[in-house]
C-alpha cells in the first residue's frame, strides 16, 4: 500500500478533491471533521453511504438510499428510569399516550402521557402531555424518539374532531410532545409499526380505509404513501421485527371483524402479503413484539375476549395460543414491550369495568397467562396509544 501525505487535495477545476480509486486508508493522530448542517440543509440526491453531521439532532447520519433515506448513527441504551412506582428502577421505558376516561362524557378524552419501566413492577408516573386531548392514537418509536399520530377528540364518535397530525417526544426527557408533520389522511385508530429508521401507519377508522403512510422517525415533515392493507379497515394490531411489519385483525363497520394477518418489508413500500390467520376474528387488541415473536392480546369480535395469540415474525402461518389475560379481557388496551417482556394495560372490559386501570405483563419467550404488574396512576382508561424504546423493530 502506498502512502500519500498532503495537507490539501484539490482538482484543477474549482475546489473539488481528486478521485481516490480502490481501497483508501485514512490515518491520523488527530481527527476528521465530516460535513455538517441542519436537516433542511441535507444534500439533494446524495449517493448511498453519504456521511454528515446533523446539527439539529446532534448526531452523525448516513444516506441509505432513496427508499429508506437518512439514518442516524447512534450508540444508545434503552435503560432509562428515575422516579417512583415502576420507574424507581431502570430499563426499557414505555409511554402511554392519551386515551379516554369515564370522567365527563362517555368518550371524554385526555392529553396525559404515563410512563413505566417494563423490566420492573409498580404503578405508572405522569410523564408529559400530547399536543391535544385525543384517543385512538397510533404510535411508533426508535430508541430515542416516541411518535404519535392521528386521533379523535372530545366531540365523541363519529364526531368531526379527527386529525392527521404527527407529533413526537424524546424518551429520556419529560418535555411535552411537539409537532412533527401530517399524515396523508385524517382519522383515528390507525396503528403503526416500524424499525429504528422508519415509522409506518397502517389503516384507519373515522373513516375506515386501508391507507398506509411512512415517515423517517428522526426527521420532521409530512408522511408519504407506503401502500395499502388488503382491505379498508381500522383497529388493526401492529408490531414489527427489525425488517418486517405485521398488521393483524381489524374491523370495518358494517362488514365486521377480520382474522387475517399480513406482513410488509419496512424498508421498502408496497401492499401487504398474506401471513396467516388469528385464532379468531377480532379487533382493537393489545400488541407487542421483540425481534422474533409478536403477541396479540384481548380484543372484541363478536365478544370481549381474553385470548392471547403469538406468531414468529420471520415465518408465515396461523397464530398459536399463548395463554390468557387474567381479569382484564376486552378492547382498547395499551401494549408495549422490552426485548423480554410485554405490558398490557387499561382497556374496556365490558359494562362492569369500562375503563380499567389494571396493568399486566407477559414473558415473551415463554407462554402462559398474564401476571399483575401495577396500576395506571389516577384513573382507568382506554385508547391503545403506547410505544417503547426497546421494541422488536430496534
């Protein structure tokens, strides 16, 4: 290998450097400063592998191609904590965003965000607030940023106060959610999956449609078209591995509930491919996954159920029985995961317990019934909005 020593490399024309062909090794006892700038100053039509420092997010990033876009280079740990209840310990942080509560009208909504540490036991703490009072939010996240989207406000079903807003917050600090951009349609109960780069919205209710959008989690801006679910529906359950997104069940009034499962490649775009079927038709289930296994818990269709199913995400086939939810069957439950444990909480358990404050957990790698974890602080709730910094897509 030859060695080239130079303090400045420049072509004859302009300020461009010479082409270095073949294997090039750069060594120095000092440092190299890459190009830098804001998100808005990213270069147009860069080559895959382009490296720069993003001054907005304080991190190196590289361009993965036109379909995937820019990805942040980061070394982070999901272990967060500090506080009371389950947050006295450290581990994966799970946020519960918005929902509805029995206070006021039957569909009274709120803007509270609760938090817990998945690997511990105990009650939630008040963490921060979303930008408005909504239930039926979809959620995606990477290891540092929580994103919520869609929602229906306090004018009740099927009222006009549905939104297309995307909003975000940072797991490690308690600042309130901020505006991110907009989805291509308004609605509620369109849930999401994603990996460490991209978030995807799947389906919608109010109105029902099969629209799917995607956005880059560490960027800001409006979502773009991803593809479509196999039919127009909302209240689907969604989760992911590092490469594959899953959408299962759902409903479209008056057609009823579905038992179908379909899968998507997160880094590309396109419509779903058949995966298999749930053990029964149902919708508005709690969901979660690690990198290998996805879990679907509870739901309705045509009755409230405590069934828990699971699938192996990298394969295809019908869902398999996991166990049962104990004392918290029903719909509208919040769900989220660490690499080893799934949390299921709140929800509508029928007329005798319409807004539960109970939280349970499951060990993802085994099978069996759910076990008591703690309670939501303050009041019972339903709404499905939840995300963690340690789910299966990371």
